[in-house]
C-alpha cells in the first residue's frame, strides 16, 4: 500500500535562498519556492496505513522553520561561516557576505541542494515521528519548484 501527500497541493511549502559554491550559475545567491512531497509504504492496519494529519503537521512545522530564510550548511567543507554578535559572516571562493542572524538558518548538511534537503527532511521526520510497524518505508522529496526535485527513501522495520 502507498500513501502519498503532495505538498504543493496541501501547503507543505517554503521559500528560501541559498548558494552552491563551484556551480557557475548557482554560486550566486538565489532562491526557490520549495515543495515537500511524501510517500509512505507499508500495509494497512485497521484499514489505515498512517494518519495524514500528524505527518502533515510535522512536515509543515519543518517548512515553517526554513521559510523566508537564507539556508547555510553547517558543514564548513565548502562554505565558511561564523557568528559574531547578531550577524553571520559567510564566505566561499572570492565571495564574502554578512547577514543578520535572524535571517539565516544553519542546517546540518554539506551543501544546500535538493538532495541534501531531502535527506535532512527525512532525518527530521524520523526524529519526530515513531512510525508503527506496519509502515515499511518513507520517501521524502524536496522540489525546487514543481517538476524538479530530489527524493530520499528510507526503509523501516523489516525492510532495513
């Protein structure tokens, strides 16, 4: 059985900016309107696979944490950053930025890409939700606009 939630249609969306070093066009500060799609795999229990409401509420909360923010990776492998007072200093290649701390969210990933955001959302959902045994896997997709994104599948229970 498969349960699907299309974030574009049910409001699991956020707008955020980022940059990707060493990528010609994407190394410039730019933004996206992101949508989060979910797929839950498993068998129904008492005619239900999983409660839509709880899942949507948790993902909506994650989206709100990132909405209208500049996303910076916690890893300093590609982008250097440090916080001083109420500002975040960011640099990579020959670029240097200073942002108000309140406008930035630092995410524990290597780079801010659709792939890394899909992994991040998957990890956070699994931290927040204890899925019952009938749920055998989850797939979370983060789209950088309708029609293009990345998906991360995580097997659960017996599927691990």
